[in-house]
C-alpha cells in the first residue's frame, strides 16, 4: 500500500546510494540495495553527463550528488513533509520542465512531486539528461508504487494536471501563456548577491569564493553581484578568490574569460581583474561567466530597501549580520530541502492541486 513513509524510505535509500559518489572518493559499499545492478551503470551516466556538457565537470557532478546524499536523510525528509497531509491525496499528473544549468538542478521538484504522492511527467533540458532517468529507475526498484508514476518525455507536454516550469525570464512569458489554464509554478531568472559591510574576515572572503565559483557561477544561487561600501578596498576580496585560480585551466571557462575581457576592453569599461576573474561596476544582477558585478552603497537602510524591492530578481543574499534571511558565506550551494526556489513552497502547491 502506498504511504508517505514508504516514499520517504525510498528516497533515504537513494541518499545512501548517492553517498558512494563524492569528491573525496567514489567507493562501492556492500550494504547498498541493488548496488550490483546500479553502481557501475551510474558511473557510466556520470561519464556521459560530463562528455555531453563541458560545464558538468566531474567535480561539479560529484559535488551535486554529495549534497543530495546529505539532504536525503530520514530526519530531513520527515521535517520537509511535516506541515502537510500527504497521505490521502488523489494522485495527479504533474509536469516538470527542468533547466539544465547545473547537474540535477530539477531534482528538488522531482522529489517534491513524488513524495507528495503524485505522478511526474518530466521534460528535461538537453544539457542535463543522463543522471535523473537513471536515479528514477533506481527509485522504481526501491519502491513498487513509483512504477508507472515516472515518465520522461522529449515531446510536447500533453495530458497533465499541473506544471512546474523553470526557464529564463523570456521563456516564462511563453510558459505563463501556454500553461495559464493549469495550476502552475513558473520560475524566471534569478541571481544571488553578497553584501559586504567591512566586518568580513579573510576566511569569509575565501568562503565567498565557493559562492562565486561553484558550478562556474551558473546556478541561481551563485553570487553574481556584490554590494560594497564606498571606498571599499577590493584586495581582501581578490585574496579570497585566489583559492579558485585553477579555474582558468578549464578551457570553456578560459574562453569565456578571454571573450568577456576583450568585450569590456573594447568598450573601454573600467574593470579590475586578477587573471581569472573580472569585477565590473554595473547595476545589473546577472553577470557573464568569469565576471562579478559590483555596486557601491551609501547606507545600509537604503540598500535593505533596494534589496526588498528587487526581491523577485534575487535568489539569496549572502551577508554577515546584515539581514534576517541572509545566507552565510560559503553556504549558497548547500540549501536545505525547505529552501524553496524563488521562495515558493512547492509542497504547499502540490498539496492543494
């Protein structure tokens, strides 16, 4: 019989399976269910994902897998669902349109739909289509009830009851028109920012390098913009970023760095750079790869008002004792299950459809 506890147990076992894959080591463990069927196959999918998308380095893929293995524990999942009655829902078919900017970027939506007892119809990005179908197959082996409830398609979406779509601000207009007759969550472009107040330590800036560089800055939780006080000395910032100097040896990153630097120089923009990262004064939130934008602020009250007014454009704010809902330095890429994208509670949406 289908129950919320069975679904939680299956995802806990998936977390245990994923725990074998991390940047520290890849280690086949004896006690993992169905390992003989799935371990080597998943290694192959990691290899395919890496070959298909050169932004998906082995380090980035394993970083994502390790994060998910730590998130998928019994205590985390029970905490995740505790505010919702997910026992007796009539299953609906929920379509998910996934982005492909970082490995397994759509997994949270996938987890949310299945743990809610619904069936899922997944349309993946071509940039990230190897890992999730394999993990879905593993879940079907763990939990009978998932069989027939997970479908992947490359066709136009038809026959579904609700939709969760993630795309750019441009595609969101199309989504809003196309899906206006269905219950929906439609996500647009967002970026993350860091507020520098002058209280930061050397260690804070070193941790900030994780927020800037993880996934090459391609995630919506990646810091692409700094707010700095007037007359801020950028030396401590660049010292902190130095930990990531080897990123310039990634060919795709280096090409973007060279291209964007050439564009800025030809346009005669003022910029500071250290051989692998450029910073440029700019009011926009979305900076190109290998670039972080910055903006000066006069006083903290005005900045807090601005950030509040622009909250629809911002995924998270990294700071130290500045705002109530701030994220600590180095923590943007370690979200909890309850850190919902765009601040929209997916489980609440799914419990009401």
